[in-house]
């Protein structure tokens, strides 16, 4: 029998083999089966949306493409529902397909009906199905992981196993929820990448996060450049005290101090820096760059520093 549930639920329920009306189980404290399935064609008017739906954004253009595909090829993958009362069903997975059928004007839709024995199992199935299909944006994925932990009592290790990711990926994705809403929105709109967002997480100040966000969007900064800017702010914050954070002036008194200043400036600027001092106390700082791109990066960094401390 073909994989009627989609590979997402395989990660959750891990069946050895499946037939119609077979009882499907997942490991649990008392090993209680979570569902058994049957196949039906159900009237659309009898189907309700999934209250645990992790997707918050249904793109109309994508929905139009799905409708064209259904009209041309039929429904390749039936939706999955659970029965909640007599002649009433609730979607577990396949809400986009359900919406497409409704907009086309069809009256019924092929569906696999699961008898789900708990809301927790319902939530876990819906979340993992969507995660495996990779149709969610990064923030929706982060929220889904968080709900699996908070509402379904799954550990990060168990989530990683069931969705085929490593634990570090799960942890880093959840951290995206610590970002201010402006950055989360930019990530959803694909104005910034996950790499940009992860770099911004390391900044302790929302003000600085939003400052760099503006630069990313306006100047199309690469992830590497953002990481350099974040490194600069982290270093200067460590050298500053109280109120408005300004970098301390480093007073050179010996060769050891010169070496120390070389290292600090190198970490801030992300390139080789050499400090020289003459016997009369004067000296110079040499900042090296190795390409036009590197030169432009340094100019952008100095401009950002100037804007931040004016």
C-alpha cells in the first residue's frame, strides 16, 4: 500500500506496515494507540479547519498554483482529518488542499480519517506533518518546535529525531523567537535570511539589532558583513561603561600595549591592523585590506560606527 499519510507522519508514528483500519501507534508512557485510519470522500461542508494549524500565512499565489495542479492532475495526496462528532470532521493536515477544493467549487474531497485519542496527539501530528513537508517559514517552524516542547512535552532530541534534523538546528531555530517582532517580520518576508537573523540574536540590545536590520535591508549586507558588525558591537560593549556606550581610548605605554591594541582593533575590524609608536610618543595605525570588496566593507563599518556614536 502506498504511503497514504505522507512522510511527515512516518516520522511521528513510525509504522512497520500500514493497511486500512490498522491501529497506528507511537511510543508513549502507556503505549496507547493514537489513531486508526479509514478512507472516505467527505463533503467540504462537514470539515472544519485545524485549530492547531501551525501555518499562519497562506500565500494566495501558491494556492492558485495548487488549484491549477488539482484541475489538471487531480488530488495526488488526500487530506487527513479526524472525526469530532457525527458527520463533522477536523483537518489534521492538508488545509491548503482543502482551501483549493473549496475555491474551485468542489463539493467533496478524498480524505483519510484518523480516530485520534487526544488533542496532544492531534497537535503533534499536525505540527510534524507540516514540518516534514517544509511549507512553513522560519518563524512558523520555530513556533511549531516550541509548541511541541510546551504542549506535547517532547524534548529537543526527540523532535530532532522525528523531523530528521540535528538537535543544534532545533535549538538555533527556537532562538529566533527571541528576536524583536520587526526582525521576525523581515525574516518571514524574506527581507533577511536565517543567517542574518542568527547573527543578530547575539546582540544584547534591541536598538542595535534594529540598527543593523535597517542596514541589511538598505545596503543588502551579506551575512559575513553582519557578523563583522555584530562582532564590533560586542567588543565595544565589553570596553564601555554605563549610559551611552562609547569605546574607551586606549593609551599606549609599551610594546605589550601596542600588541594588545593590534589584537583589539583586529577583532573589531575583522582585518589585520598594525600599531606603531615613535620615541616622541606619536605614531600611526595601519589598517590593511586586500580587495575592493574588503575596502567597501570597512567603509560601511566606519559609516555605521559614525552613525551610532553621533
